[in-house]
C-alpha cells in the first residue's frame, strides 16, 4: 500500500533538492562523515554554485550543421547493455555500438561462429553468458597519449575483459579472469617500469571487487575471503599474474612511468553488509610496485589457486611490512573512496571520498620514495586532503592544473586547482582551490574530459554521466534514460552545453580527438581463412551428414539462388560479401532457424546449425543494400 | 584479389552521384522502366533539386537548450536490432529502446520469467528466437488520430507481431503468425467497417511477403506456393482470420472508414529470382473488403491449413471475379511498387513505383464503387499516375494536400501536390504537381511526417531514413550507421535541419505530438501477482529441490543480506522493488549464473535457474541507485 506522501513522491511532485534528499540519501545520513571530524581534512571557502546553466559562448558549436563532422570521438561503456558505445562529440550522437560480452541481433554477434569463438561457449555450443555489466573503458597508450590501437572494457558480472580493435571497431578477444568475482576497475599501463624503450601499453590491470573464498568453496566464514588484482597481457590477452590483497579493489589508475598501479579500496573492513563496509573512517588507495611484482613472479615467489595456472603473489599487509621489499603499499584515504585518477602532469593520483566530502591528492614520487625506504610514513605521500562537497566520486583534468570532481549528493561538478589545494593543505588558508561549481541534472557518477587521462589533456569538453535524468527528457515509462551532459571547460567558468539521454547504464568513458584513429572502411578478404574469393567456389559440399554451404553476396543477389539440405544435416554456411564498396553491407536471415547476421564489404562470416525443420525457407538480405534489396533472396529447401 | 579500380571504390574516393551509380544501381539498369513506355504514366516538368541544404529558418529550434523538452515523440523500428526505439524530436535524441523480439541485457528481457513468457520458449525453457527483423511500427487510432494506447511492430524473420503498451512503454504480447513467412507490412485499422460506434482500432493487418507451400512441405514446385494476408485482434492479439492471395504482400495501408485494407504487391509474377520478380511491367495494389471477409468467415466459407485453426478465406483472382461478392480487388500499379500510404484526407491510397519512376493515386471511393458493381473497370480507380523521379519508395503527407516521396536512386525527397497530380493525369498538362525537391544523404527508404498517417497531419517535421550515410559521420569501421535526416516541411521549400546517425537498420517510424501519451512513471504493486509487498515476506521457501527466494529492494539494501541454496536446487527468485520514487530503478546480477535484470519502482520480476555451481556469489545491484549503490549486495551461498 502506498500512503499519500509516497504517492506524492511517486508522482514526481518534488523539487530537485528534495528529490536528492529523499532518494539518494535514504539511509545514508549516519554514514556521511563530517569533514571537520577527520584528520587531514579541512573546511575551505566554497565557491557558490553557478545559477541555472547558460547555453552560450564556446557552446555555440555543439550543434552541428547537416554534414558537419564531430571533432572528438567518445568511447563509452554500455553498462549492463554489455557493449561499447561510440559517440561523436560535441554533438553527442551515437555513431555505433560495438558488441562485446552479450549477443547483438543486428550484426549476428553470438550467432556467427566467429563471434561465438570470441564470446565463449558451453560444451553444447551455446553461449556461456548472455548478460554483462560493463563499467570502464580505456585505450592503449604511447608516449603518454592514446595511440589508437586498442581499447579495453570490463564485464563486472562474469569477470571478463574484452579488447576492441580500433582499426575495425570490433571486439577481437575476451578473457575471463580466474579467481575473481566482481571485476570492476580496469586501466592499461602507459610504459614499462623497467625498459624505457617500451613507452607504450603492454599490460592491462584489473581490480577484483568482491572478496570470495579462494578457491570458491562456498564457505560462510568471511574472514577467509580475499580479492585479487590482476595483470593481463595487452597483446595476447592472457593473464600474466595476480596479487592477493587485503580489502577490495574498486577503480584502477596507472602512472605515466609504468612503475605504479593503484586501486582505491572502499571496503578495507572486508565487510559483507553495507553498514560494515562503511564502519571505518578511513579506507585506502592500494599501490602496486609493478617491477617488484614481476621480479617476484620471475623468481618463483608465487602460488597458484585452484585449477588456475596463473602466478599469484602475496600483496597483503602482513607480507609487505618492509618497504624495501614490499610489493604493495596501502595509503590511507577517507571513508569509502569511489575513484582514483592520475593527473596529466604525471605527479599525482587523486582519490574522491564518496562518504567523506574530500579529495585526497597522493604524490607518486613520495610513494616511490617509500618503496625505496626514503619516506618514513607512507601517508606522508598525501599532499592534500581538501573538502570538495558531498559525495565526491570521480575526477577529470583539463591539463591546466585543474581537477573536476563529480559530487553525487550535491548533484554538482566542482572545479578545483590541484596546486592551490596542496598549498591550502600545507597551511595556506588563503589558497582558494575551489574555482567553480556547476549544478548538473542529476546525481553524477563518472565524468571525463577530452584527453583527460593523457599528457595531451586539452581542457575543452567535459562529459558528465548523470545517473538520474528525472524531468530532463520526454517521459518514456518507469525506466528513465540517464543524462550524459556536455560541459564546456575551455574558460574559467564551466558552461553546460547539452543534455544527452542514454540508455542505462554507462559508467566510464574517454574522449579524444578525431584524428587519433583512422578506421578501415572495408575488410580485407584475407582477414578470414574461410573467405570465398570467387562466386564460382559457391556450392553445397556434403560429407555424410555434415554439409558446407559456400555462398557470396553481390547486390542484388546471393551466388546461390537456392540450395537443398536434408533434415538432420549439420550445416555450416559460409558467406563472403564480395561487394567492395564502402557502406555496402548485406544481411543474411533464415526464417525460423534463428539465423541472422551481416557481412560488411569483403567480410566473411559463418554459422552452423542443424537442419531440423523441413520445408522451404526464403533466406533474405536484411541490410538494405540496393534498389532490389527486397528481391535479394535465396531459397533453402530442407527435404523431410 | 582487388584490382586498382576496386581499391579506389573501396577507399571511398568517389563523389555522391558516382557512388549511387556504382553501388545502388549495380545490375539494375535493365530493370528500371522508362516511364514514357508505360500506359498511365506521363512525363512532367520537374522542379530542380534544391542546392546544398541550408540550415536556417524554422530549423533554428531543432537544437534544444539544456533542460528543454522535445515537442514530438518518434516511435522507430529497430530493424534487425529487433526492438523499438523511442526518439524525441526535433532533437533526434534516442530516449529509450523497448525490447520486443530479442533479448535485452539491460532490462533482463529474455532472462526474467515474465519476459520469456512474452517472447516464447522452447520445451527446454530456452528462448525460441533471439534474432528478429523489425520493419514497421504503427500506433492505435481513435477518430482518425493516434489515441496513445498501443503500438505494433513486426518481425519479418520469424513472422511475429509485438504489441507495445504506451502507458509503460513495454512490450506485453507477441504473436507468431501461422503459415506466414516474411511478415512484412503491418497496419492497424482506424474504424470498424460495419459498426460506426467502433471509431477506434480493433484489428491489425499483417502482410505476408514470401510465398511458401501451405502447409510448408518443402516442395520445389513454386507454382504451389502462396502468401497470406492476416488479421490480428488488437486486444487479444489472437489471429482472427487470413486471406490466401495471388502474388505477395509488401506494405499495408488502411482506410479511415475501416472498410478497406490494402497491400502493395511487388511480385505478382510469384517469381523465385529477382529477374523473375521484375519481369512484369505492372504489379498491383491488392484491396481487401474487410466487412465481406468477416461475413465470409462468419458464414463458414473458409478452410484451415495444417495444424492452424485460423479461418482462411480465398482471396485469389480466380475466386473473386464477381465484384459484388469479391473479397479482394487487384488494382494494377507499375513495376515493383514499394509502398502504399493513405492520405490524411481519407480519399486516396498512394503507391510508389520503385522500378517505375511513378506515383500512383488510387481513389478509395472508386474502389468501393467497384465492389458495389458501380465501376466497370477496377483500374479506373487510378486517378493519377505521374512521374516523380528514380526509385520512388514511400510517401508521407503534410495535411495541406502535399505528398512527400522518397526517391531511392535519386537520393531525393520530392514534394508534390496530389490534386495537381490528379489534374495533370486528367489531361491538364499545365498543372505543376512537383512543388520541391531536396537532396538527402543517401539512398532514402522510409520517410514519415508528424501525424502524417492521421487526420491530424500537421506538416511540421519530416524524417527520412537514409540507408547509406557514407561520409556524414565520423568513421567507425566497415559497418556504417544509417542517417535519419530531419526536414522542416512547414514552408513551401523543404529545409534540411539535421543528420542523426542510427545503428542499422530502422525502417518505418511514426511521429506525434508529445501530449498524446502520458506514460506512467512508477509501476503499481498489483501489476504482478508475485509482488512481495512487505520486506517481512522475504525468505527462502523450500519444497524439496524447488526453492523460492523472495526478496525486496530498498536503496541501499536488499531485504535478504544473504541466502543459502543447495547444489542442484531449482530456484525461483522473486524481487519486488519497494522504492516508490520515480527513476529509482535497481538491478540484480548473480555472477557466473547468467542472471541480470532490473526492477523499476514498484515493479516485480522473477528468474528461475538451477543452482549448479557451488560457492559464494555476491549478487549486486547493477543499476546506480544511491550513494551506497556499490555496497548494495546480497550473498548467495550454494552449498556443494
């Protein structure tokens, strides 16, 4: 039963702040730490929030004329849609979605043999998983900037990492991490910690969020549960090594020199319930000394867990008390931090407090000093811990020394100056580190700026992923879109440019200049060993019950106008699209046989099915190709 | 092997017209009829095409300021993505997608028991189909305008029709049509043909495109193949009756008085190959006399086919020679027509020629006259057949007497005046029926204008679904987006407003004013008989190996913090979201168990799975709900 007050809530009759208080803060009041009660934090003179956002100045060019191209790409996590979205910015237009972890009926991802091999199947040939929960996407680096080779994306539900080739904009490999549940943060390295010639990405780090029994026996005793930090090889996509840790992993950041990776920990308590997880006043940012870990693996100082052959080194507190041999270092940060981000000058990692209103700035050279025995107390690497506002989550950068942090509870983005914050923290209370505040609509999670997490941060556009859109778009029933807002950060004040609705629920994203990638528009026939290079090779080739059907497509016809099968045949149908012209994609559907997939120019795809239904089946082109598209068919006759 | 010329093609080095000629026209030259060679057509003075489109005038308001709402909804077919897209216009923003025929990992469509019941399953409980090919979507009518109750959408691959509830924006029923392959066109009726009190939609008509053996025995003899026209009950979604026809069905239109439905036929030849399908100079627009068909069914003048119990009446030429008893009437139209659309004044159906450069205007009162024996020659119902341009496909209306037809081969939209065309056809060669032409980018298929197919056609916006986008968006690999362009039609000249990329491949769509629907923002607990109305009802309820887990969600916790199962249990988990606040959706994922779904405010969902993997599984909220969202978990322990 709903009482009157609840009905009022349900009908959306409340204003913005009331909504925040009733929805997002429920049960939280006791958990939000008052900043003045904690060591290392200090109240600062806050800049007032901007008034209702204006739509002016640099923002004029957000709206493209017909035919105008965007100037930036955005790679966006698709959330539990399980794919990657590709946007053009500043328009916010979604140009494509790249299927990764879950089937995609448009391209036949999960239908073709090629995609099933990437996704992974059960012994019976069916897909192992059809759901996913992608959160974070990051791209490969060279010399501290993106190099346009690869992007990676995580699946939290099933602990999988997928790689996207940025030449074809397709997923080419998926790896399931052993002994990990709730794989959350992901970040490629930017250089090798030892070999300076390797100034590009060769590793991808993966943070395991949920602590489980290792191996997962199902024991109830939570004191036996642990999480893992994992390193995956960027080229082979094989798991190189894992680190057993105390507490958990949330997001991941990497240093520009390749020496350090880190993850923020919101649950050093290793609690099972949210009240336990928020009981400690401080959690941690956990650093990994990459060179030492790899030396330990090389020296055989590891174990393996369960059936996995992956080397696991010990990164727990107990095993890493001596800085000079430590593989890990636990820097303390306030209550349930929600993100860790590397500043583009290469000097700092910044953690946002979530349940503390603070941002914590950790100086990387001091963390390295600690590992070298030159810094007595690890927490002395904290060079600032300043108040930002309620519910700080993630931080982006403009390359001009400013950081931008989302405030989930305040529904704001706060712009603050990192060096001013360090001065303030050091005692200069006149240092005004908060530069600007902007209301966003509503409850922002991730944000990112153009080239923010590279040395080429250009401080032009900032996108903010607002988790609630409430009244910002036409109503479409109970499931609301989220609101990706675009902000101009080229000036002193932030300017809100546009609301972009998005189907839930993206998390993280990256934004880069359009000249960074030069995707191919047409496949190469030799990309597939199965390619049928001449229509004359078409035909039905039988070997007992196993039948191979070879076919090509050239608008407006398939090379076979009909083909015959016998009931019970195991059929592998191979289709090469011999049309070479950009954008001339064909589709191939078999009614009632649950087959549909596309073949792009010069691409080859195959499907395997049992011809279990006798009858006539008009296989047809599903992707509009030609004026005679509708007439483009082939007749499959399955004899009883 | 690719030769040099092909490489040049592949690299996109050709201009717009060259592209059209090389790609879309391949193999077609012989097939395009010269209009002057055919009876009933006439060359007209053509208006010149507009120069490079301008972006001005009424178009200024296409770009919304942050927080501004769109003024129109668009319901868009998702093509072989298998869902329905909901857009806001004029911004072109996609606000949501409504899962129908294929699984959707975001909402858990195809994962929850409720969605599987709508989609249909095999005996083993797995989904019957996971691919689809939606083409056309239309909404329910009252008094000749949309009434905001339902929309329908087709799946061509598996001959399914889905209904969308426009209160919740969800699919609630799917029906598979018997004895139909390639279900293409779909249109609801607008009134009852007999009872004037029924001035709203009660039937949905479905056109079967592919002729097959009936029942589908697999015979090779194509002379035995036939297509069907099907009537589905709008409320029960059961199939009411079918009509066996000669030729095939493509699109469908319905009259405002409820008396007539029609389908254009591009293959009266009933050929198997495209050369056969385009061999005749004229095809047909096939009319159905709805009242007579239903009287015949009532009188028992039908047969049934195969295992289907659906009454099938005979609509072939042979059985319908006498106008006074005919159920069907085959009006001839030129070569391979691609669409049939009803004008908003209720007077005409218009067919576009595709392989003929003509539009054919058929006057409905004259078709009714023929059925009454008052018109001697059926083709005398054709009141205009005029040249429009190359590759005319579909037609929209502005309510001011103008029609807008896409020209696939010319990559244009042509605006023409219907009454002027009728005058021209009647002999007045001074009647300038072509009002304007606009280049579009590129190869347009469907188009539709705001309220175009209703009596409320307001002539404001026209959307055009361009099948090729080529160079209009940032490159994203070989699979290009399509280009939905928005055109201002409020003035004499058409003005191109914006390019909107869309993941292939939508076909048809409708556009209506935003006040026409008032979607609910929150579910009613009583919507589900399984609803858990009080967290106290939560628990694990065992009956042998069958286990029911009842749980509620209220941010930031699930009502069960942990639950235990035994390996091998058949578990049904029921989750009710007791959060009542708009936009406060939760998700529920079980790692490695392939379970993820969302519960919107006050919604109830359930899943059934076998607990076949022992261990600890942290089930977590996948839909960002609260500052402690990340901490919102429940622990599932499966004992070995």
